[in-house]
C-alpha cells in the first residue's frame, strides 16, 4: 500500500511539473508574438517620433492609469487566490478569483468607452479623418488598435478561464493538493498584466 501511495505521489509531481513546463512554453510563444509587435512599434516610432507624440496626445491618460491600477490589483488578487488554495482556504480563493474576474471586466469596460470615444472622433483605421493625418499618426493609431485589441482579447480569454477556475474550486476539482490549473491560470494572467505594463507607457506616456 505504501508503495502505491508513493507511486501516486511521484506521478502527481511529474504531472505537475509537466503542466508547469507546458505553460511556460506557451507563455514563451506569446512573448515572441508580442515581442514582434513591440519591435514593429519601436521601428515606426524611431522613424516618425513627432507623429507618434502627436498621436499619443489623443490618448486618455486617466483611463489608461485607472486600467493599469485595475490590472495590478487583479494580479495581486489572483496571486493571493493561489496562496489561499494552497493553504486549503477554498472559499477565500474563489472570492479572490471572482475579484480578478470583476477587475478584468472593469478593464474591458473602460477600454470599450475609450475606443468608443476615438471612433466617435473618427480616429479609427481607414477612417477619412485618420487618413488625412501624417503617415506616422496613421501608423500610431493602427498599432494602438491592433496591440490593445489583441491584449483585450487576451484579457477576455483570461476572464473566461478564471471563471472556470472558480467553478472547479467550488466543486473541489482544484484543491490544496491539486492546484496546478489555478496556478497556471495565474501565470497567464500575470503575463497579460505585464504586457499592459509595457503598452501603457508606449501609447499613453510619450506625449
């Protein structure tokens, strides 16, 4: 019996590290993807510095700052939720996951209003007003919509995945002994937050 228990424990640890390595590999591919976009941004900003500064003046620094605070808070809540489940505090972990979900939704709502304001001003890809601007300004807004849009999609995916984690936690699928799903989800969410930490100064703080 003891041997079987030891074998089961060894198998669990193998699965745990396997899942962790798989998650890090996935995040590495994501890093390459966003890294390519950051490189593209850097090239165009180097070529059109004045136009990029002009484009950034149309950004709402207040909303950008609020969204930064929201994501930093959500990163803290998901981290504490993992620590809570590891201590066997299932309900506390679930509550913290819900707080993370609400933070992600608040971020998306703010982004919706921010995009809506720009669209009402006619500053969106291929709009007549935007196409009258200098080439650098056009590139700035094109990169803005692509990069923040893809990031927003990642936030939405993260919210959906964390919602499943809440259900798994409450049902007892995620426990003090088996928490790799939640931990890997937390890693994904931290990555999404880190990407925003880079996007924020690139689009909001270069005025």
